[in-house]
């Protein structure tokens, strides 16, 4: 039988696990469950609150002081295992089986168009170097791990060491094709993909060059 990975080793993790499974809980409730002091629990709750992982409401009593009851915020969901990528792959597989690969390709192209429309205004009017840097920041905001290198004159290399949709891209390489479209159309530049994580490489690498008309 598997144990929940968040229930684990230290007091912080145990507090998160208890709030996930039994919230709302007071400081006293948590202290009793953990066989520790309320002062110790409050110290951890202050850190969790600072990180945006817990929130509290006040419960008033007929007698005695009001009690703060704690629960996890939506942000805390990120601490637990997710299966969004698996679900996305399964949905795309079902679409392909029912309607054909062309429909999947069209959906993923629409995704690329939507992302391009969101990114491109942030790049407009800037020199190529600034456009590449802003492009990298935009992808980092989507969960990619990006590094920009300078190649030859007016040539830049965008390296992605982490792709948040890698599981999908392995089954549907149209995702990678879409990244090339996003880069080319949002940067108004010539884009060449040298390698891809989805193909077994250690990173995705794109060569960005100034368009001839702009050079």
C-alpha cells in the first residue's frame, strides 16, 4: 500500500497533510495530532501563510476566546501529485480515435495561435535581442525552464531544459511544431529547431535569426 508522499518526514509536511485530509483544524487540534506545542505549530503556520499555502477563518464561541481554523488554499494543491498531463494525453487520444489526427492537429495549432496572440504584443517594436529575451520570459511564465545564448551576429539560441507539456509532446509532436510556430510568428524571425526533449534530447534548442527583410 502506497503512503501519501506529503504526509512524510517533517512537521511542515505533516501539517499540510492533516489540513488536506481533516481541515478545518485549529492550532490546538494540530498540536494534539502532532504531539507538539502550539507555539511550534504556529511557527509553521506562519511560514505556510507567508507562502500563500494556508488561510484561516475565525470561529466564535459562547465562552472563551475565538479560535482560528486553518485550511489549505488552492495554491497548496500544487504540493500534491497531479495528473493533468496524463488526462490531456488521454483526451487527445480519444479525439484522434473518434475524429482523426487532423482534428488533433487543428486543436494544437489553435493552441499555438492563442499563445502567439498573447505573447506577440509584448515583443512588438523591440530589437531582436529584446524580443528573444521577452519571448524566453513568456515561456518561463508558462512553466518552461529557458536559457538564452548568443550565437553569431544577430543569432540567438533559446535552450529549454524543462517542458511542462513533455508527456503530451511525446505522443503528439504537433506540440513541438506549435512551439516553432509560436517562436517564429511572435518573434518575426527565422526559427530552426535543432533538437527536442520529446525526441530524447537533453533539451529543446532553437536557433533564432533575424529575418532578411529586417536585417
